[in-house]
C-alpha cells in the first residue's frame, strides 16, 4: 500500500490481513476507518485479478456517493475506472458502463434490479463490499445481490462492514450466512488497539420526573387502553402480554384470517388500543403539544367519519377529559425545559459547538426547534427524511439534495444544532459533533450505536440521554443497553465458533 501512500493503523492492517484470507464481517465503531479497510482490500483484489471488477454497495445514495468520493481521493486519477451507479442512471447506460468499469459503486436496489432484468452478471466481480451489512436480511436487496454473487463469481471475495450487526446470535448468524462469512473481526471503543485513536466519550443519563398533572392525563388514557385490552381478551384473540408488538401481531393475524363479527370488532378494538398506546407514548416521552396535535387529528378523523372505531374512541368521556386537561394545563413536558438549559450551558461554555439532537417524531423536532430558537446564538435546523408531512401550518420533508445542502450548512456553521429523526443515524456524511443528545432512548442497540458514533472521534464528545422516570423511556433505555451487551457476547460466540469449527454452531447455552 506504500506506493499509494496509505498508512493504515495497526488494527486496520490486522483486519486487512484476515480479510485477504477469508470472507470477513468487520464490526468497527463509526469513525474508525472501515472504508480504508475496504479500499485496501479492493486494491489487493484488483491487483490479483486486474481483468475483474470490484463492487461496493451502500444502502443510501448519499452514503455510496461518500464511498465513491473517498476512493477517488485515495486512488491516482488513472489507476482504475471508477463508476457510480444510481437509480437516475438509465438502465441501458448502466449495462454499457458495467462492461468497462473496474470499481462500481451502487445502492443494492440498483444492482438487484439490473440482475433481475439480466443486464449483466457478477461472474467477473473479484470483490463485493457490503456496507451497513446488518441490513442483509430476508428479501432486502443486499441479500438478493449476495446470493447471486455467491453462485456466479469465479474469484469470490466478500467484505461486510457495520458498526452493529444485530443484538442476538440468531440475527448475526443470519447476516453471516447470507453473506457467506468465514471470519469475524470486531473492535469496540474499548479495544486496546482502537482506544488510542478515539477521544473520550462522556455518557450522562438525565432523568426527569413525570409531573402529576401529566400523570392525571395518563390515568385517563390508560383506562381506555385497559378497557380495549380487556375486550380483546374477552373476545379470546389476545392472551398474556398486551405490548405494542403483541397488539400489532394480533391485528395482522385477525386481518389476514377469516372474517367474522367477533374478528371485525376485535380488529377495531386493536386499532383503538394502538392509538391510545401511541397517545400515552407521546405524553410520557415526547411533548404535550404533540399529544394535543395527535388527539386533534383523531377528532378530525372522527368528524370525517373515516373510522367507526375512531368515532367510538373520541366519544369516550375519558378521551374528552384527557384532551380538555392537555389543552388547559398550559405546561410542557419537562424534557423541553431540561433541553433548553443544557443548550444554554453548552453554548455559554463553548460558543462554536455543534450538536445533534435525535428525536423519534417530527412534531417533537418542531417543538424543540421552536424552543431553542429563543436562545441567542443558537441556530437550529430540523433534519428529516423525504416523506412530506403536514404539521399545523408547517410542512416537513427534505429531498436528498436538500438534505445534502443542510448538512453543508451545518458543516459551515450556518446552523449549529441539527435536530434529526432516525434519518441521521446512518448513511449520511454528517460532520463530527461535540455532543449527541437522545430526546428519548431507543430500544434498538443498532440505532443507539449508530447515533453515539456521531461524536468523540477526533475530539472529546458527550452523549446525553433524556429519560422520563417510571415510563417506557426507562424500559427502552435498559432494553438497548442489554441488547448491546448481548450483541457483543453473540459476536464473541460466533468468532469462537469460526476459530474452533470454521463455521457457526447454533447450540444453545445450558447455563
């Protein structure tokens, strides 16, 4: 690699050596140089098989463009023919380009569709790089491409890259099997060979009390929820735990089963229970204003006679009283006040700070932005996905070009707080920030790891999680924590399996 002036870190070199020998899953924290390992392996394979191709896949257009630019930056101009495939490139042009291209960068959907149409084959691909490979599940395009590659390639080599492959052995095993993985290389922030290259990440769990005024509203909504769950149990369609997941499964099962009066009434009760569950979640973990807007939308649906179930729901005395209380209390969720104080302190201490605040719902993002705009020198922007949605008088939804432009403005300091949904978790070239704040915990280890990876790479960073005491916030926080620990144990098990047997064993632990 010396002739190309690549200077890998020790752990990158060690991982690269493994990747040369075996099809490998590489698990590395965000910002520790997964792309450089991919580049080194691509160069190595291309030197071995100069008449063949390298195919690099990433799940979003901004991310694959990022890889394309990174490879172009590190490789001499005429070293290889690098081509970027997107859905905007006409299919006949992709077919023609494929013949002469040497390094191809694409989203998996684009390649999968071309393979389905028979535009080309993967027999001349000497390396397949799959970024964010935890997505290689079920019928996702990654899986379709990897299955074709495993059967068609003459000189097969696969590299899977991720910061978080899954939270249990079954899921990670599935990813490994779908990609044909033969070895696993994992490093965490605490790995001795990685730790010197990362800065300190301060973690703070900030717990807020759930005010008695909001508790009063919750009791009213909980009464409706409990009544609907009792109805489902009485109709003998729901047994045991009445979690959101179980309600969704029950609803799906009923809708796909035989129609009867009992099943139709049960579907309606299920839908009502889910709506009330969502209202309680907004109240407990988000903002009072988002609860009010949601309840207003249900009143609107009832007025338009869109659903008999919704009409029945809004007519219940508990619902009417809960709405009346929410609109007359004139208080907001305490998280909003805490967040405002945190930002005032941060920008007093370090005026040139860059912050990302993650929140699950767009209504919450808008409320946070509205609150933070009141603080001098704070310039927040709301960063969301492409879907167009209406909120009061505000329309949200950003095309990919608009997302890119907003990130550039954030890099340049035109904005200093990015208030984002899950769209900012992966697949976008967002600059490193001083602090990441979770407005609410996420129950997913993958999402937690990806969010945390936005800070403490080149300079000291901070991760703060806001948690409402005695609510589902606490459940989600501990769920993600345990899933992350389980993920590391599962990867260790799989690595041991490969070292011992050359394959993954699915024996269950006896203790």
